[in-house]
C-alpha cells in the first residue's frame, strides 16, 4: 500500500492551480474505470500533455515526485511513457527521497524489471543485454531500495527487510530483523503482515513476548487488514479471555470473518461455540472430521422419530462420506448391524425407503467390518465371522 500520494502530499498542497489540475489528472489516470471511458489516443494525449507541462518552464520547481507519480499511476494495462524514460523519472525522485518512487523501484527490481542506467537512452526492444547482468543489477537495486524505503518509513518495506533478515539464519541479523518488524507493526501506517509475523514469532517463543494485551493488539492490527490467520488468533483470544475480556459472541464473529476470507476452519471453530448446524455443514463440506462427528449423530438422533427420514438419510450420508476414517467406519458398521442409534431402533420405514431390509443392512455391516480389517482393526475377524454366519455365507461364496 502506498503511504503517500502526489494528490495529497505536502509537495502539492498550496501549489499553483495548474499543478493542482495536473494532480487531478494523475488521479484520473489511476482510476481504471475512468480511463476505460477514453480512447487510447485520448489517453496518450493526456499523458503527453501532463508530462510536457511538468518538464516545461511553467513546471520548473515542481518536485521530481510529480513525474515519478505519473509513471507509477499509469502502470497497468495502459503505459504511454516508455520504460526507459519512466525509470529516469523514478530514479530521480527516489534519490530525492520520494517514498513512492523508492517502493516502486524496489518492486520493479524484485520482479527483475529494472535496467542499468547505461541502457536508458536506447529503445528497450533493441537492447542486447546479458540476462545475468540484469539479474545482478536487479538484486543489488532491490536491496538498496527496500532498505531506503524502510528507512524512509514504509511499513511494507520494513516488514520485508525484517523477514529477510530473520530468514538469514544469523542470530545478529535475526535481532535486527525483529527490530524492523516492531517498526513496521507500530508504524503510523502499520503493516498487518508484520504485526501477525511478530505475534506469531512470540507465540513460537522465538521473540520475547509482549504481555497478553500487547499480543492481542498485534493480532487485532493484523486481523483488521484482512489476514485470516490473525482473525482466527484474535477470535481465540476473545474465546478464552486472553489479553481481553472474554466475549464468545465477538469470538464467533471473528471466526466467521476468517471463514468468509477463505479459512474454512473458521466455520468449525464458530460452530464449536454456537452449535450452529449451518456452520457445521460448511465445516463438513470442507472436510473437517470433528464437524462430522457432531453433525452426524445429531441428524441420526433426529431421525429416530417417525417423520425424521430426511435427517436419518443425511446422517447416514455423512457417515458414509467419512467412512475412510476408521472410527467413523466402525460406528457405521455397528449402526448397520444393530439398526439402532443410542440404543433405540431406527424406524423400519426409514430403512425400507432406502431399500435396506435386514439382509441388506447386515451385508453393508459386513462390508464395513471387512474394510476395517484392511485398516488393521484387531477385532474385525470376529465380527466378520459372526455376520457371515448370520447371512449364511461360506468363505467360498465370497470373492
């Protein structure tokens, strides 16, 4: 995320009306919906006019950040300013300390898209340059500009520098990396990623932990930026009253936000508090056995009533779906064998509607115990022998 903008920075405020108009034009360029409404020719003319003004005598004294911001904002599907000229504007502004330009150069270098200055006066598509030379240049420039951006206050750059140092496997650099994470997490524009990584390192014991309230605050900062893992951690803190007053309702809301963000475990953890069937169903769909072990018996218990066929069928389907787990397979086998749940016989009508008479049920029970035998269950042989006897099946009758 950009921490500064040409439209609202101190370098623009209070300047002449012409430059304010330029700032508004640059804002339009950054708006994809607005630029789609004009033709390529109109777009190129707009960019050319802004660039010409900024380079003219009328534009003298305007900070280099204006041209750099023009280059940054037009990056995307449409690029009117040639790369070699755009790089010159970016480097000039970055050297002058403009943070956005420093971050942009760091990003370009990290992607291997920078070219050494000696090539800027050539047309890019006609340059013959060794790939290894480009790689070496970009690696060096990425280090330089991430460091400069971090020192200039970019929380994202501070986060990146910090994690790079932490992953260096050098204890001295680990300490420096931790210091950068603290700066990024407690920046005026904090990095949610840094806050989460710092809290996680504290959880692992790699960094001296803050008090619970401090840990809670770090996870809160990270969760507010959309990091689902932080949302889960924050919900856990609310659920257990760690560093904050215990609040199960708020805990459930954060678990659900994590689930909405793509972390399916949130459905399960929210349901374990609320017992909500809908959340359990979503957790089951995501493959969580724990959810099935709650939901399956719930449906079968409801299925004990004469009008509970749909619940019975749904419960049976859940057990079948999770029968690759030995504990579920054995419960299913026993259910088929006895026809009972919680010591109560399931209505015969339910079984018959599925086409399962007594023999068919026992055959399914036998198949389940045979599958359990392949899984190594030690008592399978006894059950298999008993069921074969009940079904009058000889060993020679089975393939």
